[in-house]
């Protein structure tokens, strides 16, 4: 036997190593009894958990009946809308001493605001005084809001008194010294065949004879504001209260969530933030065009809340939520998909859904024709969050909020 034959012989008799890999082919395509039990158990558990969800989806009714509507593609956030950090230069006032100072006004150097616990506060220097309470405690929960009250829009009238719009309790005139409150328009009042359900903001003419205010919905109250936004029904109105005759009349209807309101200098028309539609309408309340309406600005980069005058002759518009472009706007996406809205409200509560709304503070200054002249941003609301209004006084902007525990103030000379 030569050397090469010897090598072949040794290869043929080399011992084999037995491993698990070699045994695998004979079990391929089969499964053990324990594996079957695991899969059956997992499927059963999944079905058990899925069944209640299916019941919710297919049997329970949705609390909202959303309408289909369309929004234009949001404007690109460039130019005047270019993101910046200007609102982060604000300072917080009265932090953790009040909650939800929605609207702010002043008489002289004294500031006034209404808060989430139903109080009207008088802010003198660094001190807080409770001027009055429009409702009755207890306060603090969604269920207690209708009796506690929720003061929203607040204005200083020409006669030196305060006018307050409470979402549940109606319109009030309040003495800024004594706190005595007079109810002008009672809650639940029938106007034009519909009940007042969500009084929001107001403005008063220079002669004090007329008060214009928004009734955001005849169907939903303030505590269900997200239902109103998602349902997007056109049941909001602009109304007029005559301080002499005490009559309330409808000026404009069929608006989708009319919110902030601001008289124009001519006193013949008002600007109205139509929140759901991301636009501001001009409603003619007197003069030759009385009863007419046109658009002051359309397709804003966010959903407008209150509108207040600026010292340069324009208007400060606060955005309760933004429509980022580039980016993704959930409300824009859902506008033409009412079935998704119904499904969402079957599964999640308003409180849970609010956690998914990005906190991006945006304030824009608009002039005639809806031209944007500047914008102030605070991405993520790090300093000034959830802003609802910008009240300008003595070179400062005082920023109201529908939920933050402070008033933010920014020096306009620095921005």
C-alpha cells in the first residue's frame, strides 16, 4: 500500500462527531406537544383580550358624529413663520399660584385674569388678590366645571368695569374694586332657537353699548372641547348683546368652533378665530355690510385661539396647536377621515388624547390683509406652554394659557 492509498484509508475510517445539528433534519416540520400548547394558549389569550376591543369598536356608539371637511396644505414654515426660540426669552410670573389664566386685561397697571378654578384675579405687582368667584366650589375636575364656572375672555370696558365671558355661567360685568358681579346673559339662554352652551370670548364697543361674543357650540360644553374640535360641526355663532335693551341677537352662524373675537377700529366688524378651519373671519356687525362675512386670513400654520390688538396696528394671534410643514398634522390628516375619529373616541378619553397633542407655542402678528409681520416660537413649550392669548401692555406681552400654572411675560424690545 503506497502513501496515497494509506491517506484514503485513514479518511474513510475517520470517526464522526455527533451533534444536535445532525439530528435536526429528522424533526424538521414537526413540533413538540409543549410548543402546540404554548401557541394555543397564546392565541386564546389574544382572542380573550381582543374580544372586548371588538365589542367596543363594532357595538358601542361613538360620542361624536364628525363631519367631513377639507383644509389646504399647511403653509411652509419659512419666511415670517420661520421657527425660532423668541418665546423662550419670556419670564414666568406667579408660577404655581394660579392655573389656566386664559385671558388677560388691564386697567392702568393692574392686571386681571380668570383661572381654571372659577376665580377672577386681580394682579397688583407681585401680589394676587381674589376679586370674585362667579360659580360655586368645589372646583378642579371636569365634572365640577359647570357649577364652578370657567372664566375665559376678559376685557376692560369703557366705563372702567370688567366684562367677563364664562363658558358655563354666561356674560358678566364685574366691578374691579368691589368684585360685585352682574349677570348680563344667563347660561342656557335660548337665542335664535338654540341654547347657549359654550360662551368663549368677547369684546366691547368704545361706547359700551354693544358686547360681541362667541358661542363656540350649541352641542358641546367647554369641558368637551376636544369633542368639538374633532367633530368639526358648524354650529358655532357670533352674537351681540345690547347693554341698553338687554337683548341678544345672532350676528353670524354656521361657524366651526368660533373662538377669539376682536373689534376692528371702525367698530363695524369683528375678527373671529375659526379654530377648526385654521383661519380668521371678518364678520360685519354694523354698517352697510352688516350680516356679511369674508376671510381675513386663511390657512394659518396653526389653530388660532384668541385675537388681541398690537401696538403697531396689527393683531396678536395665539395658536393652540401647530400644523407643521414640513411635518405631520394629525388634525389635518383626520379632517377627511371621520371613521378614524369615531374609532379613536370609542377607545380613548379626551384626557388620554391630549397627551398626544404636541406642545408647540406659536404667536404671530398679523396686519391688514392677514399679512404676517413676525412670529414668536417656543418649540415644545419649554418656557411658555399652551398659550391662549397675548395681551400687550406697556411694552410687554402677557401670555395667557388655558392650562399652564403661570403667566408668561416677554419684553417686546428684545424680540
